[in-house]
């Protein structure tokens, strides 16, 4: 996708950024430009695959909670390391996010303990969610559509 994005965005970049893009293009060799484009494509693929795997392994809600936690921690780390100013409203929002994520993790932990403690017949192994989670990521069939 990075190659297609580069081709699609080349004209708007030249129009909006002016001569800076053209100067950059002539000062860089073609090999380093291709490495940058291909490297960003590989990183984007790895990010998408990781997101797919995390959602497959957990739930969409857990993925969103982790994303919110990441943002709150990034704000707090930027405040601790770089001394970026944080308004009281931002501090309250980070605190609420951290408390909510901690509570969500605690509740998920309690639920997993209850499932582990339940007898084998009561775990609901025939539930659709469990059957979907047991499906492999890649099909073993040779006939691909």
C-alpha cells in the first residue's frame, strides 16, 4: 500500500509542499527513497497483522481499552520526561482512564478465574464464541478463492 499511497499523494505533496519535495527528491538517491517507502510499507503491514492477531486473541473491547491506556501512559510519560504542561482537565482524564483500565483488567481477571474454577461441563465449550476462537488463522485447504 505504501507504493500506491506514494503514487497517489505525490501530486498533492508537490502542490501543497511546494519546491521542498522536489529538492528532497533530487538530493536523495533513489535507493534510499525506495528503502524509506518499502520500510514504511513493511511496518504498516506488521502493525495491521499485530492488530488482527491481538483482536483475534482477545476481544475488540480489550483492544480499545489497551489503546486508551497507551494514550494515557504516553501523556504521562511526556509529562514526566519532557515536562510538557498538562492542564488539570488532562490530568483528571488520564487519572480516570488509568482507573478505568485497571478496573477493566481486574474484572477480566475475576471472570477468567471464575471460568477456570467452574466444572468442565459449565464452561460453555459449545458456545459460538469459543468455537470461533478455536478456528485457525490460516485454512489448511489448498483451494483458495
